[in-house]
């Protein structure tokens, strides 16, 4: 049996299988690089033009190359971000303790919670998030979404959101792994107060500016769930739902019709009648976007809703307070669209 390790005890890169036709002569195989400089030299050499045709790189060799790059980059400075990512993944056990595991003992649970919290901070950096993908960390986070210990479910959702925001490969990878149905399930009925807000944060990061994610959200009934979250007793959940609805309408005005059919306008008005809070700015913004469509305009002008009086009272309440300037601007726009301009054909006043 051949030796399992190469120079320095490190595993050799997997070799691609031979083709049926004889291959042209090749240079003798080289040991995998042990430094970042060596890795760069290997990449440059691999990019040089060659006379002979190339075989496609196998999946096994691609995995080895990604791991080698992550290891080399992590070794540039001892204790750097990649080393910390590896440490966190080791504490989490590669996700093998996901949905089928029991609640971990207190000491282990605390260590895993800290690891997920650390990942949530590290992965806000896009470069670090890309290294995390190369290490296969995404699979670990998705497995922990179904963990029986609620703080671990919440921590995994927060870390997943940090990794996915502004990083399309992470968004696509998480969607392919089935993260969105799990997150919507948590939003629909997780009993622990930490989990649903964290899940909604991750949902937001997976569907904004992501057509595939938005399509999944619609198919899974996510728009209705967002409307329901506006009436949650949890302030963070209300705030994130209002923010995401506002953001989605700015990106996709076509969503006005299905959201209006789902009764979003009365829910937003009900939220605005509650004690004033920061969520109201996004609620006003969402209403303003909806009122730009015929369906939304009709719903806002519905007399039993009493929106006109509410808006005029809110304008008086917020006048002169600079910290509520954006909410006041949305309020003014709604008044102009719905009540201070002539009704368009097919709408009632």
C-alpha cells in the first residue's frame, strides 16, 4: 500500500483518473505547495499555455485545491481569520450534531454558542466569508438550523445571514442546501424568542437581490409569513419584517399585487396605530410603495381603514423632529398620493 502522506506528512493531491486514450507526456508530479508563495507559483504555472490538450479537473482534485488555498491563506499569519474559522468549525464538529442530535451538555453548548457568535462577526467580511465557503462551512451552518438547542438554531441563522449577505455564491449555496424552508419553518412557529428574528435576518440576506431566493420565498408562502410577522409581539421580528417588505417592494414593484391581495395594507395600518417605534418608518415606506400601484391605492383609500386621519395626526406628531425625517417624508407622500390628489379612475375616496 502506498504511503498516505507527501512531504511533511501532508496528503498528496488526488490524481485524476486516466483517460481511455493515451495522454501526452507530462512533467513529473510536484508535491503540493506548503506556502502561499508556492501556491501562487503553482497557479501561475498552471495558467501558462501548453501544447497538449488538458483533461478536465475532477471534483476530488477541485476540493483538494480549494482546501489547499484556504490552508495556505490561513497560514499567512498565525491566528488569522482562516485559522479562527477552522477553530470554530472544529468546535461545532462539522455539523454532525444537527437536527438528529440531543441537547449538548452545558459546557459544550456554551462553547458552540460562542463559536457561532464568533462566526457571525467574522463572516461579515466578504473575503472571510469566501474562505468559509472554501472550508465547507456552509453545510455546517445549515445542519445547525435544525438543532434541538434553541440558542444554536439562532446562532446558526445569524451566522448564515452574515455569510450570505452581499455574497451570491453563499446565497446560492445555502438555497441549494435547503436553508430557506428551514428558516421559514422557524419563522412560522419556533417557540423560542431568539430564533424567529435570527431566522428572518437570514431570510432577508438570502432573498434580497437574489432572484432564485425570491422565487423560493414566493413558492413557499414566505410573503404571507412576512405580513404575519408585522403583528408579532417581538419588536425585532416586526422591525425586520417591515424592513424586508420595504426592501423587496423597492426591488420588485410587481410584488404590490400579491401583497395587497394578502391583506398587507390593513396589517401595516394596524402596526402604525401601535405605540410609536422605529419600525413605523419602514411600515410607512412599505405603504408608500404599495400606494404607487392601483391595488395598493384602492386599499389605502378604503374609508373604514381611517388612514387619512392617521397620517394627518402622524404628520403633526413628527413635525420638527429631525430623527423622524424619513418617516415624515413617507407620510407626506402617502397623503399626496392617496388623499391630496384627485382619485384615478376605478378608485374611491
